């Protein structure tokens, strides 16, 4: 297979994905995600929108310094200030991409930009030329591309290429297109834009009608050679095309789609887990990475599977890195064996402090729980990874629940180094717990989501609780695991709250940050 069939995988989990409510990630989480993406074989990592916030600027800067294989990229509007911020954040990387965009649909040009089509053409010329003077890897996107007049799109694409854009991205910003329509758009560009051979066409599909993956694949079949996507399909509203689905569709149906990607598919599960830990849980029936994606419940299916797994399996769980849940260690296992296990599970580069904290929790868990599985250990490490950044931590919790009495929680918290206790009644034990937290650290957030699921099987399984809270339009998600669902609930709420506290700090105006970086 020749290189013309190689599809470039452009991941935007940390930019478009982070724009999804509740998906904001801390710097540490983004660095952890960038490392696994680098290993996974992603070609381009869009690490953020540097002008948008100091947090994004910091993340793009940090990520651009650590990538070994992937090329870092930052997003900018069609403005010199945006492009400068991108350049400042990326310039330490040996190679980097600046991605600049402007809307081209009549609706967006009139109501969002208040610009005429001619003014938008001027902005394209100015922004792409400006970016091209800072790097030879410039991507240009026509926002709301699928609702853009085709002749106007051809004109603007030709102009962007003439100004030096090497990648032309056609976003289906509002998830409106269909596979046949998108095929037509890509085909028309290929046929009508005179200089199209000088650029790579890229697809970027949102999932509002559940068609993001189908549309992306249609675009590739029509000649696009870059796909923009996110792990777990996270993104604005209904999300973006899911990276794992695109890659596995190409791999599994290579007879119909004879393309290649550089993705090491055995790492997909791990990448999905790292992203879901930082954002929100993946639905059980999610293709490729959902908990049930390779589970067979019906007797007739199980019977078929035992005779020949291909009867009901079109790809193997191993091909995406799903291993059979394995029993790992018991309470007599030592630190050395624990460290080895962490290595096997892909946590080879966690610090000694994290190992120490996770090992302590493992010992407690092994005392409580008959079987400790790989997933249990992963949940312990994931919890320990974030703890040292938290300013409010649970010291102890007692809950009185059951029939006949009001439910009551007794809680002690460490709040910025001060130990505080309270007792509160609630409408149920979880309500009592959350009330205690509100008393000990007065705050005003809205609880948007509270979700519990089991990490492994059995009544002694650890529960993972996810909590999403909202404050002045900002949302954060916290997750925690414990064999005691109520302890996990308290820790999940505290995790979301701690992330909100971190987020509040990251609101200094961006201009100041850039001036600081430039020393002006
Ligand atoms: O969906 C979209 O239009 C985008 C662009 C900024 C590329 O995300
Ligand atoms: Zn998008």
C-alpha cells in the first residue's frame, strides 16, 4: 500500500474535546494524555487554543516540549494576536503546526462575524500569510464549512493554499451533513480548486445527528487524508468523531477502505481510560472502548463464541488493548510486585509518591476485598495521581443510613491545612455527605450529575462515582473509587470541587500572560 493511502490522525481531544461541558482537564491530566497520545501514534495533537485562557496557553507550551513523535498544534482565529499566542506557546517544539480558522457560511459571516464575504477573504489572506511566516506547517479551516456556498468555499480554499496553507480542513461544525453530501463537498474541492494538489484535505465532523464517524469515513473515501477526531468522541454538544471508531473501522473494513493509520490500536483502551478519568465516564455500550463492547450476555451468543469467536466478534478485544480481567495480587504482595504490576498496566512513569500512596490504598483494599483485579489497581493509581494538587481532602467519614431515621453524616475534612468537622442530616446519605462538605467549605455550585458504577464484579467490588458540578458557567467532573460507595461519593464531590478551585485560579487575562512570556 502506498503512502497516498496513509490517513493522518489529528487529535483534538484537548481542544475541541475540552469544549464539551464537564470535560475541562488540569495541566497534569493534559500532560498524561499527551504522553499516551504520543505513544499511541497520533500524528498531530491539537493541544489547545492558546489565546483562549492562560490554562490553554500553559498546556500547549508544556505539551509542545514533551512530545517525541507527534507534532503539537494550537488553534487560532484569523487574528494576529491569536496567531502570536499560538506561536509563543509552540515555538519550543522542533516542529509545530498553527491551525487558523474563520467562518465561511453566509449565516456565520453575517451574524457571527458581521463581515462581508470579501472581508472574510481579506482575513484569510492576512491570517494565513501571517502564520506562514512563523511556520511552514499551517492548517486553515473554514468554520461551518458544510453550510458554505460551494463556489465561495472553492475560492477561499484556493486563496488559503496560495497563501501557504498545507492542510485544508472542512469542518462540519454543527454536525449537519450526511455521508453523500460530504462526499460531494470533498469531491468538488478536489475537482474544482486548481491548486488543491498542494494541500492535504482534512475532515472534522461533529456528531449532532450521530453521523460524525460515517461522515469522516465518507470524506476519506472521497480523497481527504487527514481526520480530526477525539478519543471517546468527546467534544462540543454531541461530540466529535471518535478516534478509536475511525481507526478500527479502517482496520476492520480494510477491504472497503484500503487506508492505513499510524495508530497502535492495542493502546486505544488505555488512552480511552486516561481521557475518561480526566473527563467523564464512557457509556457502557460505546463502540470499541465501552465496558460492554466485547461482552456477550445472550446464551446463544456465548455458545457461538465458545465454538468460534468470529461468530460474534469482528475484531479481537486484544487488538484494542482489552485484556481479560485478571486476578492480580493479594494482601501479602509486596511493594516490588506492586511496582511491576503498575509497569504492566502502563503506569511506568508515575512518581514514587504516587506509587507510595497507591500502594497504601492497595493494602487497605486487599484487606477488604477478596479479589483485587487490574482495574481495581488502575482506579487506585488514577485517584492517587491527582491528590497532591488538592486543597480539600477527606480525613474521615461516618454515615448513618437505613429505614426509620434521618440519614446522617459525620465528616472531618482538611481544608487548606485546617482540620474541620461537622455532623449533618440529609435527604439520604449522599445528600448528608454533600451537605457536610458545603458546611466545612462554604461554596455555591450546582450538582449537575451523580453517577455510580462498579469497577469490577461482585458485591465487594469498588464503586467508581462521578460527580459533575457547575459554577458560573464553568463545569468540572470529579471521580473516585472505593469499596464503600459513600466514601467514593464524598471523594468524587471533593475532586470536582478541588478542580473547580484550580480552575478559578486560571482566569487572568490572556494578554498579560503573553506579555509576560514575551517580556514586554
Ligand atoms: O467545528 C469546528 O468548526 C471547529 C473549527 C475551529 C475547526 O472546531
Ligand atoms: Zn469542531
